[in-house]
C-alpha cells in the first residue's frame, strides 16, 4: 500500500512559484509505517494514473477553483482500486458533493494535520469512516512540512505558515468562516526552524502563507483598553483608576502582538540574503512600529486587499476599515516608505462600480506606488456571505450547461461563466473586458519599467520585469481570457518565463546553516502568546 497526495490543477507550468505547503505538511503527518508518500503537484506535471495500484490511498486537497479537476483525479484513482480521501476548504463545505462527484470514500473537514494518521490507520484496520472532523487545531499543533521531499529545481519560493484565522469579516472571503476569527499563531521557534531548513536547501525567498500577518491592530488594542477601563471604573463605583488598563482580552491581544514582534526579531537574525513576503490588512500602514519591524525582518512584500478605490465599494464588501481615494494612496505609500512592496488586490464588478472605475483603479494603483497588482472579477465563493445571498437570489433556479449556476465550479472551466452576478450598469462582457484592459494597462512594458525603480541594481530591475510578466501570464491570461487559443499561448509563455525566473530566486544552498542562537533560549522559555478571549 502506498500513499499518494495530489494537488489538482488544469494547467501545468513545469515550474511553480510557491511550494504547495499542504502536500508537504500531510507528508509529515503520514506515520512512518505507511512509507514515504508520493507527492503530485499538478501545477508542475499532470497526475499519472498508472502510478496508482489497487489498495493505495490517494489524498486529494481541493478548493473551489480546482474542485472539478480534483473530482476527475478522484474518479480515476477509485477506478484503479484506490481508497480515495478528499480534504481542503471545498471538501469541508461540500462533503456530499465530494462523495458523489469525486469518488471519495472519506472526506476530511477542517485542518488535516492531526486527523490524517487516523484516516490511514482506520483504512488499514478495515474500519474507515466516511467523514473525519479535523476541526481547528491550535497554533502549537501546526505541523512543519517535509521539505526533504521537494523535487529538485521546480519551485521558486518556499512557504511557511505562522498564523491561521482572521478577525475581520469581509463579505467575499471565506477565511474567517473556515479558519475562524480567532488568530492561531504558531510558535516562533517552529517557524524559524522551518525557514532555516528552506534556506539550507537554497530558498532565499519565503512566503509567510498566512491568512492575515497583522491579526491585532492598534484599533483593536485601543478598543480593548477602553473596555478594560470602563470595567475597572464601574467596579470601583466610578472613582476611576490610575492603574494601567488590564483585562484577559487585552492581555491576550498584547501577547499576540508581542509574539509577532518576537517572530520578526528572529527573522532579522537569518542570513541577510533572505526575503519574506506575506499577506496583511491595510491597517498595518498606520502602525509605524510594526512596519519598522517588518523592514528589519526583511519582509519586503505584502499582498494587501485594497478591493475597491471608493468608499461605496468598500462598504459593499464589509471592508470599511480600508481607506479610499487620496487616503488610500497615502496608506499604500506608507508600506513602500518602509521598504514593503505591495501586491494590491482589486475587485471589479461590485454593484457600485461604473465604467469609469477601471481607469480610476489603474490610475490609483500606479499613483500609490503599488509594485504588483491583481485585478479579479467579483466571484461568489462558497462559504462567504456574498455566496449565500447570491445563491438565494440571482442564482436561484438558474442553470448553465445543465448545471445549477450556484454550483458553477462543476461546469468545465472552458465553458464556465466569468461573471456571476448581474450588474446594474454593465454587462458581464463589459466587466470582463474592463478587467482585462486594466491588467494590460498595469503590466505594459513601459509601466513595469517605471515601477521597477523601486529596486536598485539593473539585475534586480530585470528580475522585477520578468516576474511582473510571469505573474500576468499565469494569473491574468489563463484566468480571464475566454479565447482558448490565448489561454494555451499564455500557459506556454508562462512555462518558459517561469523556468527563466526561477534562477533569479533560488540561490546556493547553505547545508551547514544553524538556527540563530537566540532561538534556543526562546525554545526553553515559556511561550509568549497564549489565547485570544473572544
Ligand atoms: S479578505 Fe483578508 S482581511 Fe478580509 S476576512 Fe479575508 S483574510 Fe481577513
């Protein structure tokens, strides 16, 4: 019996930017008695059914975007006599669909880190269950990845997770509902140990693959302080108190924040050719102390969900904590002033958008000094507030290609609609064309070259240009285009560009690299952060 772990994808590029972490974490979770899992990342090469034999276990992780391909793989594996197990966000939300469409014998909901050994043991004992609840494990229990299983020369960036969950509640996002609103931070020492291992293997660019790297804002602390003072005052009969504010919630928030700073201090001690990248909310721009720590830690890039450039658009997606207009430009520039390059994420197709929104967004992205940008069309993703509303209204009773529109991921990707919700002013095609236009405009050669002045050397500017083009080929043309010839051409170009770009990111391995000495002391000390009381 052999264990296979498959990351499904319709498009394979031969080289990928980021290591798909879940595959290598489940490899760690696989007990030694079951041998070394065979890992298949279809963003590199397609799954080979001949590698599966009767009695093998095939684990497939899916999100909504790759669910249909995952179902194909599951069906093929089951037909070959394998025991098929699905996990991932989409399986968590639709376990019945996964059984019907993907040939799943078992489905894992929630985090797979701790429950995966039970799945394998039950299968071998002949007592498999149809459903396993992985739940939301605490940060202490997050497993490291088995990077020793990485194929040589295939990935550009390593990936490490430091926190799961996000306290916000954006209407288009499922993270806060699936991973929860309580941040679960991993111990600093485990994070650093894993990054050291990646650097030993030659990865100097590492993605901190977090839901939100800034889980405690200055606003959260101020609000908790106010609550603590009010509680203290009412306890003392309104006499007031000169003691510093304190409450279990405030202490927990302070501890979480302190642990972020501890992590960044340790990152700063790693070899100075290392560069980190993360995902963060815009509120961090108002926290100079945090930005300064990011700079010292060499966190040089961050994906920031800008979403909309107007206050009405932000209100529509429950993201009022973002700024719009000139204030937005100022906030985004604050990141750049601290050496953090922003990958701005913008959504088109919000009910408040107008035909002029496309140019306004492209102008703002350039003016704000955003280094990279992605422009996505509003898509109702399962597990989100938007999806529930859309499913009950616009999508109710509508079918496409014989499939209910509210299950659009079951429509083959070449025939799948690009825009789902009717817009009060624009047709679906206008929104698609407008989005494509903004990608084209933002990634014009001249515009990229102008933006590349954020780095100094000619080599760095060329790297910036190459990665900008690669990003656009991988994400814009293969995702937005309706013309299949254009998609194929783009995938071919991306394949070539990715191979060239990889050389710029990976460097000479440092097999002798040791963990920073300060880490040993940290490991021995009591953990800094504990729980958030919500
Ligand atoms: S979009 Fe970002 S900030 Fe909003 S809930 Fe999702 S992870 Fe949190």
